[in-house]
C-alpha cells in the first residue's frame, strides 16, 4: 500500500493537497510581484512552508474545527475555504476583502463562515485565543478541535506559555502547530531557544510535543492526525513542531541578505516540499508531467482572474473607517 493509503488518504486527497500547495505558491509569488510593482503595500510570504500548512490543514475538518492561523498560514486558509479572489482582495485592501473589509494588513485571515478566527498584528496573541475557543467548546459540549499556528519566534512570547499551561491543566482540545522556519525575522533559532526543539517545551505543560519534517507533507499530516484524534478523545493538547524554511525574506520590507547567505537559501530550495510531493505523486502514477503543466496553467488563470477582479474592485467609502469603532 502507498504511504498516503496507509494514512487513510485517497488518491484524490493527495492530488488535492498538491493543488492547494501550488495555489498557495502561485498566489504568494503574484502578491510579491504586485508589491514590487508598487500596487500593494505589504506581503508576508508563505513560500517554502506550503507543505507543512496543507499537511496540517488536511488533518482538520472544515466546518467542525476552528483555525486561528498566523500571518503566513495561507495554505490553511485556502484549505478551509478562502479563495484566490479573497486573498487578492485582502492584498489590495478592498472593501470586499472578507477578512476585514480592507482594514487589516494582509495575512490577517478571518471568516466566520469558514471558522477562521482573525488574528492581530502582535505575534502570539492568537494562541491563547485558540485555547479560549477550545474551552468554550468544552463548556458547550461541542466536539471539535481548535488549531493555532505560529513561528518558532512566537513560542518565546508569554502568550504561548500561558496558553500551553492553561490548555495542559484543563486538557483542552487544542493543537499548537509551530512552523519552525529557522528565523524570528533575523534571529536564527540557535539564538532563540535554550532547549533543542520548540516541541521539548510541551513536557513542562503535561502534554506531548513532537518534531517532524515540515517538508514532508505526509509526515506532517500523520502527526497532526494523531494530535487531532487525541484531542477529540478528550486527552488534551499536542504541540506539533514542523521544521521548515521560509524561502523569501521575512516580509516585503525585509532584506534577508544581511543575516543569511544565498547559499543557505539555495540549499533550502532543493528541499522544497512542492518539488518532493510532486515527485511522490508522479512515482505513484497519480500525476503525469502533462497533468502538472495543465494544473499550473489552470491555477495561473485563476490567479490572473483574481488579480484583475481585486485590482478593479472598490475601496471602502471613508465613513466605513468608523464602523465597529463606536456604538451605533
């Protein structure tokens, strides 16, 4: 049996996973180009982390679970229901932006319909919010999982530790997903942690912590699936650390050449999850080279259409700035 078959994933499931990864990459690259062309103000990139994100999202259940993603988690937002047009409307800060009507910076995913809980710009604030969602589900007798993601730099904030402690004490159905991409902006992980791995910290709060290869989609899915099942059984939280790498600078305002070499980045590109997973699907006979080309063309057309729509869409009228600020 195939690796994905052993995990309970169908052939259509893994083809869909690959499509979401390609979609996240294509949107990310288009947003970066639009920023460099002066058409949108800011981008935080998911490039290099799509495999970890999609592998994690497929272990959750849209419509049942809640996701509280951090600003790079484009792959999760897409799997949970956001579209290419939604992403572009947010990038252009247009009135139809489903996240915030153009108020928030890009990467602040939010949708009541899709159970995506919006985050705030200060890092780590979404982590205790996820624990709150899990506690609310417990009190209401609802069977669901709250997922929250963050970078390894965020695991050094007080919000992370307080959230882990509370979730551990009350054995809440929450999965903490750390996308360890090696840098907290410019600070390498070796200068951030006193322990070897972020996952090592889970032991202090009384629940499991596991570290996996974030460039192996199926390994991430397997770890997340176990964490989700454990949460649904009432056994409490899990901290999953996916070792990955961001191929772009921290943001469109960052120059990563001052803190990492081009050789390091090029070496990381050779471990790209999109390349590895595409090769896996081809060896399994699930995708031909022609099918991959067709898929890339289809996604390029979707991104083109989303870009054109968002660029022409209306900005919010000025009076919208006062909405949700004062009582009406």
